[in-house]
């Protein structure tokens, strides 16, 4: 073997030099949909009376929501609980509370007025309002986040290889670790006005972030 010849093991090691780098990418998107959970709570002396009144008010609320063509309308809870008064270590039944809740989805710019209408129709509880972007916007943002993650990984690789005076040869492995859809924003900023005829409850959405992670294996 000549002085310049390389052993098979050394030659294989030289051709298998691989840099593994992980890039992060994200894209901001505007929320456009409000996911609402509201309900009717009624207290009465008997279970039958509480349940009957809750059913009546809930029916009116649901009819309103259907008339407004809300999306993903569904019942999320039906509860009937006894109420007790405690005095001198004695427990006395004082009545019953019936609660019916529903959830639905509407565009953010319509939810404030719809909440006011629902309260007028009989809703007594607004249990939560969260925000999300439309599915099409999330899918587009996911693609952008992935491209940003790839670009980030390539920038990192160029920095490292350039500092060490190496050149990248080819990408020999790609792993998409995830393009995570955004979690709905959990809290709505609501402001109730005492003069319902003069103002509508304002509801302000926000932005969500789609994150993506891509790992590249680059031979150099």
C-alpha cells in the first residue's frame, strides 16, 4: 500500500461525514373564528320545575343559534344538582339547579352581537370563548412554517461548515419532526355594557402561531 493510499475503513469514514442540524420555523396567522360555550342555569324548588324551565330556555337559545346558522352546534352538558343549606350541623334541601350548556362556532366579528342576543333569549352563563384560525389558513401557515424550518436548518449548516472550512455535498436525510397546528386562544376579552341597547359586547381575537421543526442530515 502506497503512502497516499487510504485503508477501506478510513475511506468509508471520509465519505460518511454527516452533519445533523435541526431548524425551527413558525408562521403567525390571524384568528377569525370564535368557539363559544354558553348555557342556561335555572334554580327551582323541585327537580322537575328546574329541569323543565332549563329545557324551555335552552330550546329558545338553541332556536336562536340555529336561526343564526352557527357552525358545530352541539350539547356539551346537562346537569341537575340539589342545593342544600347548612346550619347548626343540619343540612336542609332548598331546591335544585338545572344547567344545560351548548357549544358552537361563529366568525369573530359576529360573536359579540350574538352573545347579547343569546342572553336576551335566555342564556345565563357564558362559560368560555376561545379563538382559532380557519382550517385553510392553518394549512397554508403550516407550509410556510415548514419552509422556514428548512431555511433555518440550512443557515445553521452553512454557518457551521463555513467556520470549519467544509463544504456541504448533499442532503442525505430529512426528518419532519412536526408542523404543529395552533392551539385555540383560551381567553376572550369581553366587556359587558349596562346599556345593552346602546352597545354590543366587543370581542377581540388575536394571532396564533404555527410551529414546525425539520431535521436535515447533510454530507460534507
